[in-house]
C-alpha cells in the first residue's frame, strides 16, 4: 500500500514538473503590423517571411504573427502603434511619419537610386555608421530597405518630357516626392498607398510614382496604361520594434532578432524586391494596351535641370535642423554609385 501511495505521489510530481516545463516553454508572442494587404508582395514575401524565419529560428521561444491590411493602424499610424505597444513590430514607409526620419529619407532625392540593393545597402550602412542615431532614438530598428527607383505610371497620358506633367494630378507618396512633383508643375494629392487604385479609377489622380512591385501589389495595371522610366524618386522603409519589448526578451531571443536585422535583413529583402520588380515590369509590358517608355537623354537632362533645387532645398532644410545632410548624402551616394554605377 505504501509503495502504491509513493508511486502515486511520484507520478503526480512528475506530471506537475512536466506541465510546469510546458508552461515555461510557451512562446513569447510578437505582433507585426503592416498596412499592405496580406497577399501583397511585401506583406507576404518580406514581412511574413521574416516573421516565419524568426519564429523558426527561435526554436519555440517566439511566435511572430503578422497583422496585415492596416488592422492595427493605418499607414500614418505605424510608428505610433509601435511606440504605444499596440504592435510590437511594424513595417512602414518612414516618409509617412511626419518629420521623424529626415536623414533616412535621403534616398528619395531624384535620380539617386535605381535598385533596392543600392538604396538598401546605403541606408543600413548609414545606420551602422551612426549617421541615423538621433532619429532612431526610442525604437529598436530591425532594418531598413528602399524600393527600386520609382517610375511614372499614368492613366491616360504618356509622359516623355518634364512639361508633360504640368497640370497633372499626381499621387504624392512623401514630402520630397511632393516637392519633386510641384517643381514639375503637377498638383500633388496625398493618397496612402492602399488608396491609389481607387484614386486612379475615379480620376482623383492622373498618375503616380511607384516601383513596379507596388503596381503589381495594388493591381494598378488595371487603372494605368502608360509607364515611363525616369527614376524620379524612391522611399525608405523600416522594420521597427518597440524598444521596451525588445529589451524584455531573454538574450537568446534578442540574438534571433539581431541575426535577422540590419544588413542581414536589408540585403535579403532587397534581393527579393529587385527580382520582383523585374518580373512585374515584364508582366506589365506584356499586357495589351500598355505602353512602356524611357525618357531620352535630352529629356532626362531637362528633368534634372528642373529638379536640381530639390537636393539643395533638402540640404538647406537639414542644416536648419542642425543635421549634417551633406555628409549623409555624400556617404549614400558613394555606396549607391558603387552598386548602381
């Protein structure tokens, strides 16, 4: 009888120990926000793929779930929802967030970039070398990336000259892009990326600067037919994390995040983005009724002449804010030219 009682208590103790271990092993859940629809390229192939990779490499320590389509907050709110803890991590366009990230928007300057690889390498190097420390205070930066250069996508007009944009209503994706379009005589209309399709369909805008990846993700090929190569601007994207949440993680899980941050994140993302951009450009070119154009060298020089003040205006603004825009632009250009040529 005594042996049976001892056996019972031994089994009970073991059961409790195992259940306690199971409870201790429950993964820490992280919420990742993006305003892109879940099926869009960035949301599915970059953000979700990153979340799945981190989850797998954590060996059960983390469960990273993506909340797509802006369910945790619209495009301009992505920084606030991370700072406020509504989301633990967010992928967002830094240019949507007021003037929080002025130096990181250097890649938006006209004609600076062609590929995501070049813009992304420049951005993560700038951060690594300390140029962006001040504007990244208060968040844990996972990584930065750019898009391939933005081209012009129009509903009804083929843009071959800078003067062709005069009087056109154009979607403005950022402050610098707004300045670019204004100097070209266009009327800027602020439209978040997910609303671009409807704005084009209803004639609220006549066109938009975008990479081909976004034209595919938002199905803009259904409401545009003229596509002009001019490398007019770009955008800076950040995968940002709540600093307190990151600091609360045990060291082994911080290491998983760190191993998928910075250049590791950016180089991986840029390779996928550039490949998708090339693929979508070819697919759109094959569609009936679509016209693909590249501005002539003479036309490009006219664009550059009109838009030269955009760079000097940006540098003056950085100086007025006590920021070394000259050093940031010089370093970014060195890196970009070494890759894009």
